[in-house]
C-alpha cells in the first residue's frame, strides 16, 4: 500500500501536465477558428472589420494614457538604477544605451502586455462570461451568428494590430523617460541623448520586442476569450473567469517572454 501512495505525487504531476497541454490545445484551436472566420465569407469579414475597429479603439487608444505614464516612469527608474551602478565604473555615458536596450527588448512589450491584460484581457473574459451566464451566446447562435466569429475574431484582429503599436509607443515613452535623467543628471542634451540611443540600438532590438508583442496579443486574446467560454452558471463564475484570465495570461506571457528571450539570445550568438 505505501508503494501506491508514493505514486500519488507523480499522478498529480502527470494530471497537471495533461491539463496544461489540453488547455494550450484549446487555446490553439480557439485562435485557429477565430483566424479562419476572417476568410469564411465577405459579409462576415466586413462585419468582423467593423467590430475590430471598435475593439481597436477600446484596446489600443484607451490604453495609451496608462501605457505612456507607466513606461515613462519606468524609463526614469531604469536610468536612475543604471546610473547608480555605471557611475561606480566611470561609465555614466552608457546610461542611454542601457535604457534603450532594456526598454525595446524587454520592458516595453512586457509592461504593455501586462497593462493590456488588466484592461482588455479581463474585459474579454467578463464580457463573454456574462453573455454565457445570461444565455446571450445561445441567442447569437439562433441568429446564425457564430460566437467565435462574432466575439473572438474582431478582438483577435484588433489585438494583433494594436499590441505592436502600443509597444512602439511604450518604447518611445521609455526612452523619453530615460532622457529626463540623462539631461538632468548625466550631462546629456536632449539631442545627444537621442543620438546615443539611436547608436545603441540595432534593428533586431526593436523587432525582438515587436515579435514578442504579437505573440503576447495571441496569448491575451486566447486566454481571455477561452476563460469567458469556460464560465459556469452563476454570476460568481464571471468573477472567477476574470481572475483566471488575468492570472493565466500573466503567467503565459512571462513564460513566452522567457522562451523568446532565450531563443533570441542563442540565435544572436551573444
């Protein structure tokens, strides 16, 4: 009997791994069907474009103030923290390089993704979850509107466009934040700080962040919508789905970020 008890932890690990793979498979299936619905028919395509434009305003334009403030202050913080160490080695002139590379490669796309998860990923889960509880999803099907085509496809289209745009804007605001310290505390002028930033960056630094942002868009949309469709009966289940969407999205975004950072590091030969 003790021998069978020893197997319980292994069974738990195996069950968790199986559930995780099933969850990722469900995400891939949902995103694949959402993408396919764009090309099903011209009428549905036009309907999706109209709803995608509305979603883009909510997802992208609505997030600009929050992303701007957060990444601007992170740029200032990165400059201060970098200068604290660089000054010890007499390399304070490298603060612009440090901020630029950190923001474009890592912090710009990651912070943008976390902000969008809080604003839009949770909203996706709450919207679809509420519609499921109130049986509006069934009503859509009776009107010959597929829930995935009507709800998920526009969100996916908008997210794929707006996440890279928000990431570029976040990169810019982070660099501007770093320039505040550069001008005040590191003997830069605004022009020389921007010139140092330009010289420090390669195109791969920017494209690395943009590639990450596209994958983050897929993760945020897929998790938010899938948690909404998985909502059980009862109003309290909407809150559960919203919480699960935020927690799962952040976990997967950080995991994806780790994987892509490792891949880019190995392929760059650094």
